[in-house]
């Protein structure tokens, strides 16, 4: 009876849900409370369930679920809650993935640090892309495989038992106490992980963090399909033009980046970045046996990049993260020169990740000097030729700048460029990200593709469809958004000249660097550094709150960038730099503008702010 009540309620929710649940990468940013993001949505959803309320307005007033679609969203939360309700467990014990592989990797990662054995049991065949030897030898995970005819064959094991089942009813679990982690997979949708038993609940948070950093939750469209199947509603089969859409996207990437080499598309920017890192680690293990691997990362870069690199290093003995300063009082080129010299002396393998322009201070290094430093021949302490670096370039801020073509500035350096697809490539309509290399990186791209497929992190059919529609207009949107940003920056300089603005110069813009994001360091006051910092932080929030309150339809409190419309405000220190060390965080306002927004209204509200301080 309880099952019928739950399923009938969910059926009504699906009929009345806001379209934003399905079509946006972020929902109700105007009522987003970051510290409550993992719990607030379901707490309020549970109250609606108790009152049997499926009214559209009530559903539309629910706050953002999780912090971003990559980690979770309304439909993934509803899917997980429903399965939990039907199985009398906590919603956080059900975790959906777009990938069929990553939930297994997530359990293996947790058990690596617990020094706990893992048995992976399965019926029929493992997914073809689950490369057992690579998972053991490159990822560093330990486990044993056990093929069974049925779940009843699984006996007690001194460690964790993971049971993988590929089935049509992805939401249906046949529970047994001898299994710790159930993973139901379905190639068209992804997978759902069921954490079984209180003794395994301590793994939940870290499994969720794997989903946040190395893959994404099951997409809204696929969650909807799973929920419709669970409630026995018919699902509309969308026409599958995958081959044509994929060809369009890959061609667009080559056009935008001025390349002719193979491009790869992942389910998110961090999915593609994870494939890059693991592909490069694999390449180093194969071609530079026994040598240490150094991942060089700016300490204040986007938190996902920073955190993911450290997470990879934590799992593999000979991989280490080295910090290098890139902006503010530091010069990226000088920092790279110094760190590469040290890595060469140690006869290690250098992989460098950097954003150009930098985030959040929007700085561009001298590109000729950058090329020369990356190309410099270095020697080890023994006088041998050192391994040349691979430059991993995050182009999310300026995806239109040409670095990789035959005559472009980094054509002679092994370079991989990538971009987050939730920004300009899709205009905020999906998370899919991409990467492409120059002609010197062909072997590396093949390795990256191997790991993208192993992790089952390629873009979904719908993501390819969205990118196929959005990418052809991307460069024009970049241009239009930059015009708005330049006009807003010039206005702020006029009405609040004491503010420090980090943005590209007119000269850099003429070279093609036309980002639509800037950072704003507001004027402050006080007798001590602490007083001045406290005042400035409060002023940041005052400005942002005024903007999102006065212009709620356009100004949002979020890290979004490259959206089709609106204006997005954030404090990097409390959002994109969430896992960054405190001393490296930036307590300034970061502003991202779109090609479609009421610029004059934003100027008016900003002037009101200036008059109030």
C-alpha cells in the first residue's frame, strides 16, 4: 500500500514538475543556500509528499538540489528518494550515476584508503569497457572478480562485496545481506548504486564526492526515463541522430580550436579532465617506467581542477601535485620555468594544468614567453635529456582563442586543450565538456580516449544533440557577451574608480581574448588588515544580494558562465575555490555576463549600490 502511495505521488510529480527540472543545469538559483544544498530540497520535498501536494507552484518553489547538476539535481534527487522510500532506506544511500563504471571505481577508491578487500561479483558479463588490468595497474585499485549465476550464490566475504547487475528495471533491487553495494546498470541511462547496511554508510559521502569530481549524476532526461518506467508511464522515444550530432559537434570543436585532430566529448568538463589525467598517467607508466609523475596545478584555480588532481595523486604512489603561482604578484611563465627546472632535475614526468585567462583574476601570460619556456630543453641531475612537459590548457573562459593549429602559438608544444561544456559550448543547457590536442599529442589523445570510455564518461546522446545545436553559434555568443562585459567594466570604472577590476586589456581583446567574466575588488576601509578584509567581504555580499534581489530574473548567485542570458555573481573563495587552501582563496566578487541581458538595469542597480556605500 505504501509503495502504491509513493509511486502514485511520483507519477503526479512528473506530470506537474517545472520544465526547468529537465532543461536547466541549475534550478532556482535565487533561493540557493549553499550549505543546505544537499539536504534542503529533499526535506521540503518530503513535506510536500506528506501533504500529498504536487501543485506546480509548490514544486517550483523547491530550492536547488545539491550545488550543481554534476553532483545532483531535482530529478536525480527525486529518483534516489523514490528508490529509498520503496526499500525503506535513507535517500543518501541511493546514488545515481551517468556512468556505469564510476560507481565501482568509487567503492574501490574508498576501500583503497580503508585498506579493505573488495570482491566485484557479476552475472553474465562485465561491461565491455571495464578494463580490469588497467583499473588495477593505472588506477591502483585492488579487487577480485567473481562471476555468479545468481545473487543467491554470493557468500560472506572478508571485505566489501559489490554486485553489478545489468537489467531493464534499473530501479529494482533484489537485496541480500551478503552484498554491501548493489550497482544496477543500463547502458542507455547509466547506473544506480545502493549502499546496503549501516556499516557501509560511512562510504556515502566519499562516493558522492567521486560523482562530483570524476563524473556526473544521471542526467535529468535519463532520470525522467527511469522514473517514468518505475511508475509505469510511457516514455516518448526521441529520434536518435547520434552519428549526425556527434559529427556536427566534433566538426564544431575542430573549427573553434583551429585543429584537424581527434576531439573527445565527455559528460562534463571534469569528466573530460579526469580522462586527460588518467590517460597521461597511463602514458607515463608505459613510456617512462619507474619515473615519478608531477601534476603541476595553480593553488587558487577552480576547485574541481585543484581537488581532482590531488585526488588522483592520493591514489597512486608515484604521482604528486606541485603548486605553481600564476597570477596576482606572480608570473605564470616564471613559475612554470622554475617548476619545470626542478622536475627535470628529479628526472620526473611533468604535466601542467593552467587556465588562460586565469581564474578569477582574468590574466593572460606573455604567450611567446610561455611557448619558449615550455619548449626549453632541460636536463636531469645526471645530465640526461629530461622528459618534455605536456601542457593541459583550460580554455573555458576563452574557448574561441586559437592555440593548437599548425601555425598557432602552442603548435610546437605537446598541448591538450579542454573546455567545460556547461559554459559557452552549450550555453548552460548541458554539462558536456570536450578536449582536443595539437598534432604533437596524437598518442596522448588515444590514451585519453581509452580512459574516457573505460570510465563510461562519454557525452550522452542528448548532450551531443544539445551541443550540435548550440556550438555553431558559440563564437558569436562569446563576442556579444564580451561587449556587454566591457561596457559594464567601463561603467564601474567611471562610477566607482576606487574599485580594482581584473579584466583583459583592450590590447588582449584585439588578440582574441574576449572573456565575459571579470573580478571586482571593492574599495574597503578600516584601521587593520583584519578590519579592512572583514569590511570588504561584507561589501561583496551586499552588492551581490542587491543585484539578485533587484534583478531576480537575470542576476543569479552562481558560478555559471557563458549562459545564454542573465548575469552571474559569486565569491570564488566560497564557491569555485571550495577545496582550495584558505591562504590561496580569493574573497572578491566574480561577475559573468551573457549576450542577452538588461545591461542598463544592471548599471542602474550598481549605481544605487555605489550611492549606498
